[in-house]
C-alpha cells in the first residue's frame, strides 16, 4: 500500500544517542509531504483527463459505428433500387413484346414515364451521393481537427517532471 501524506506526517523516528537533528528531519519530511501531495493532485488531474478522453473516444467510436451501419444500409438500398428498376424494365419489355401492336402507344407512354423516373432516381442518387460525400467529409474534418493533436499534447515528459522536481527542491 503506498504512503499517504498523512503517513509521512505522522512518521516518528526513534531517538538515538547523537541522532539526526530533529528540526532538519522535520523540515525534510514537510518538504516530502508537500511534493507528495502535489504529485497526488497531478495524478488525480491526469486520471480525470484520461477518463474524459476515454469518454470522447467512446463517443467517436459510436459515431464511426453508426456511419458504418449507415453506409451498409445506403448500399443495400441503392442495390435494391437498381434491382427493382431492372426488374421493372424487363417486365415492361416482355409486356411490350407480347402485345406489340395493340399496346405500342401505351408501352411507349410507360417507357417514357419509367425513363423519367429513372432520370429522377439518377438525380436523387446524385443528390444522395453528394450529401453522403459531404457527411463523410465533415466526419473526416472532425477526425482531422486539431482536437486530435490536442490529445497528443497530453503526453508527460519524464525529463520535464524531473527538472521541475529539481527546481522545487532547489527553491525550498
């Protein structure tokens, strides 16, 4: 079990003949307590920051999963639309071949309507693709955002901590 600042504060040493200077030992212990409390506070802050970053990472992971599911659904919907359009076109062609002269005008009318619907579907598909591309680019922009670089700045350099500790010791 690690020491607490209270353990350091309450530590008593046996006195021996010609032992250490009590004031000097107490002064040193007080400095150790201050430094130890500072380190504990810093550790707590870093733990909190780590927890926050883990929550943000979880959030972005959820967004990624949602986008992946959306992509799959959109692909399936596009394939269904294409298959349905192909089936409908084949049916119309068969019907036109069976009833050639009698329903030529009707078949042409339906063919024009289907062509317009196909063009409309193509336009809708282009709009959907453009919007979907914009969504993905927006998500990529979020991923390329400086916030990610900001996360990388949370690394703690051990040499900086040692130099800060050395400065604190020389200042005391």
